[in-house]
C-alpha cells in the first residue's frame, strides 16, 4: 500500500486553521521520493471554485523551489463522504505521472488524524494510505543557480511605461523562457566537468543520480577554509552550485526546426528602450537518489517560474516612469525543509511591504504574530554563512548527548557568535556584556525584527547616555555594563522590551530550569546573564521535570581566538554547563528579550 509522509508542522498548521469555523480549502505541497510523497507545506486558497483553480495553482507555483510541487488538496467539509473524495479531487485536475493525489479532509471539531487522509488515483479509486508523521524531512540535496539576465524592452512613448511593459515585457520573458526550456540550455556543476539538462548528462552515466554530483563537488573532504574561518564538511554537504550555459552550436539535436542558412534583416528606426538586469537566484531540492536529468527538469521549471514572478513584481511596483529593481529571497517558513522564494522590489522598505507579507502569511497558512518573510528572515545557504564573517549557530554542531530524563529547550532561529577581540577591537577583560548584547541583536536581525546594524561598543555606550543611564564621559571608556544596561539598549536601539530575572546567589539558578525552558519554548530568544564580573549568553536549558536537574547551554563571549568552530566546541566556549559553572556566592541578573508582535 502507498504511504504518505507528512511533516508534523503541516499537521499542526492544518489542525489549528481548521478550527476557525470558516470554509477552508487549499493545496498540499510536497516532494516525491521512492518511498512515497513527503508533504512539507500547505497553501490556503481563498477561492475554492474549480474554475479558478488552474489560475490559483499558477500563482502558488511562482513561489515554490524546484522539486516542491502541488501534490494534493485539503478541504473542510464535515459532511463529505469518503466515496465523494475522489470526485472532489477530479474537479481540481491535479495530475502526476503516477496519478496519485493526496486529499486531506478537515473536521473543525477534531484534530487532523490518519482517518482524514486519503489517496486518489482516479474518480473510481480511493484508499487510505499508510500515514507516517515525521518531525524531520528526509535529507534533500539543495541545488542553487545564481546568474543574471540583461533584457532590453521596447517602450512606446505614447502609451507610457506601464502599458508598454505590460505587453512587451511579457513577450520578452516568454521568449527567454522558451530559450531556457530548449535543448540548447544546460547546467554545469561548479568545480566539476559535469554538464546536464533534462535530456542529457555529460561527465557521468546517463542514469546518474544526484548523490553522484554531491560527491564530485565536495572536492575537499576534510574542511573548507576561507580566511581564518573553518567550516566542517557537514556544514557544506547538501549544496550544489550550478552555472547556466547556452549551446551556441546548432545541431539537429538542439534545434526544434529544420536547419537552414540564417536570414538577417536590418531595419533602422528610432525608439525608446529600457534595459533590465534580472538577478536570478534559483533553489532546487531533490533527493540524493533522484536522476540528474530530473534535476534538469526542476531547474528549468524553477528558473522560468522565477522569471515570471519577477515580471509580476516589476509591473506591480512601477511608480510613474521609474522601474524598480527586483531581488529574489529564499525563506523556510515552516518547521520543514520546504523553501519558498519571494521577489521583492529593492527600494521598498519593510514597512511598505507589510501588505505583501500579510498576503504571504495568509497564503501559506502562517500566523501573523511574528515575521517570517522579512528580508532578515532569508534562508542562509552554507556559502552565505561563510561570507558572513561570524560563526552562525555554533551550538548546532555540539555532539553531547542530552541529560538522562531531561528535555532540551533551545534558542529558535539564527544568531551570530560575538566575543572578545573581534572587529579589530580590543575589549579583553571588560567587553563581555557588550558582546553578549551584540549576539542578542544579531538574533533579532536574523529573525527579521530589525534591519539596524549590530551596534559597536561606542554606539552601545552612547545609547546608555541617550536614555539617561550614564554620564557623557562614559562614551569611550572601558567600563562594564550589566543585564539592566543590556535591556535599556535593546529597547532604545531596536525597540525590544525585556524581562529581568534576579537571583541572589548562583545556587538559586537550579530553581530556574522550568522558567527558562518556558522562555525558550515561547519566546525563543537568547538570554544575557550577568553576575559578579562575568557575562554570558544562555542559548538553552536541559531540564528534568522529575528531579529538577538542569544544565545550561552557554555561549561564552570571553573567547579571544579566531573563528575556528572546532576549537570553540572542543574547548567548551560553546557547550553545556552544569550548576558548578556558576559562582554560588555571586548574584545574577538575566535579561530575557521578548519577541515583538509584528509581521
């Protein structure tokens, strides 16, 4: 019997939304593997009319990374009988090569369960599959293509920019998509001699799978070194970088029409033209056992979808005679592997894009209480992380086993590690709280709550003077700051409020396990803790509800070395600490930043 693997994040999303007592209809997003479909996302469509469905599918497709497909529907209808499910599926004309379509029936009086999930092959065939709920998706190989296209679009001065572009740009983009979809377009894996398309593979056997590409591209099996920053192979594994190539030699295999001598026509006339440069950034996700030629199909589809999405963004954001610059951004909005790509105009601020973000949150069934599609939320590929300059989330590479009987509650999202002696600035022996504050601000930047830069020591000191906490002579000094000062700076610099938790002596931290676990589960922000003459960043707790035992995941800003992940982990600069880590006689203040409710 066929099986459906569904990410638990999708289960939670559909269960929450189905209880709102409103008609609820949409599509399921997933990826096909040898062991069945893996459902990793969902989209809410406001119009459930089958007549509009093909149009709505196209509007969804422009956001999907290569390999992510519409694989079924979900609908809220408590009276719908099982034998009617197949006819519902047929109305919406979702087709796949094997004919399989997943249908999820939502009931607003119960949680989503296996009894609500069906498979349909045709109008006369329906069955209940084996449903496997998973916390994590299978390993996918990420493939990325970055390039640019320069287009020249003819403008009719009498019609104006918008009216001219509406027709001319459509024609130019469609011609480009036809060229990309032709047999003359191929993709080359960077660092290898492998070239592939949807019809051929050069440098590997024709039946080669994507894991073969990954093995070839990982030329350095031990580590990747850029400057002084070292990254383990595991950080890079799973990403392929490709180039787009066009075969200029016409052959019978690459030409769709009979070969003939070229005919050139030359006419002279005056007209106005607009030159556009479109920065392409396409992402595909495929299983390691998928054939390379299938990857070629996904790359071409994703590339054409992105070009059409850029066309829509350009037309929607024309202001007068000014044409916007557009840029693609990749996001991972669910707790799954699914990547969504959104095109934003460069010139528009986050405030002006709020309506667009609300539209995206509604489309992808996401809560409007926290940002998921701001530019700061962009998904970071390994190559992006390497160019950042700071270590990102070093705690993710800790191999220590969880405490027996404990439950780990960790920081949610990304942050950068800030510590002594970075940025060519000597703050050894006095700047630990400043560095912890920088780590906290980095978290709010990565989560999209602010686009303000990470403050320098001097800017932190000036902020404390501006709020009236310090005298002007404090600026430029080497004086310490504590948790209260960190909370003042977060509020003044990026508009984030904090909760302060006080313990009179270090031994009392043993009683704060449950409170800190709740903070990481609800707020998910890193915590700054100051006590005595030291400051640290708490990234999580491992708490045993029965015994009360607790361990703390500490990011230590007192490190003075280079951005060497192995040294930082081996020496415990980022690691789990027990109660003996704290000074039992010192008092501690903890600054717990609170998430603003914004979209």
